[in-house]
């Protein structure tokens, strides 16, 4: 007996579905799930906002704290760069260089979201200078390739290449360890 393309056979209660119906069910399923799947993989729209503040603390070569005019403290992670850790070779010098650029100065901040530690991912300008780029250009930080793309990738990797070529900052050492590699090795040692 056939009912709209589904037939009962002698297969112990199983249904056999004709090829046309199976194909149409499959296509319908794809149309219904494709938009949902595509939405999962799209990047979130990043909205940025800007404000001015005074830098009150420099933790290391890529993290600062500032105080806004509303007396609100902001913990900021400089976007697109990765500076040596304080305990790492050249870490103290990197932090000192950033301190000289921004400490107790009024800066303009453009924030693009937060990292997993709740710090604002930001680009800072002081007296018209892009501090994030200056850190890489001077050899005090790496271009953070893991999070770079498009035009930003070209700019930051170009600045790093120039610093390497001219042996500025941390590039005066023979084989500096990238901060992400350094952090990973420290975590591995703690697990032992």
C-alpha cells in the first residue's frame, strides 16, 4: 500500500521513502538549517566607542589603567600588540618605554570590546601618536598576529619587520621569545 510516496514493505515496521521525497526532505532541511549555521560562524559586529582619560598606572608593555573624567577607572589591554611579560627578557624595558609615553598623560582611547579578563581592548593616542603602533615600531612589542587581519595586519607586521631589521628594542637580542610562547611554557611548568 502506498501513501503519498511512503510505502510499507515487508521490512518489520520500517518505511521505505522514494528517492524524490528523500531528496526534497534533504533540500528542505538544508534551507532551514543553513541560515542558523551561517549565523553561528559570522563574526560579531564590533562597535567601538571613544573617550579621554588620564593614565594612572602602567602594568607592563601592553596593559594600563586610566581614570576617566567621570572618575571611573578603566583597565586597558593595548589592541594588536603583545609585549614581553614583566618576568621575561626585555619585559621591564618594554613597560618602562610605555610608562614614558603615557603615564600621567591625558590620552584618547578607542575601545573595540573586552578580552576574557574584562580588560578593554583599545587603541590609545597621546599627542596624536598611535601608542599601540609606536610600541611595535620601537621594538617594545610584537605585532599580535593571532588577532590581526587585513590592513591592520599589514601595518603592524610592517612596523615589526622594520624594528627587527634595525635591531630596535627587544630585537637587539639574538632570539627573543614571543610572549605567547613564554606564557604557554610557564603554564606547562606549573602543571608539572
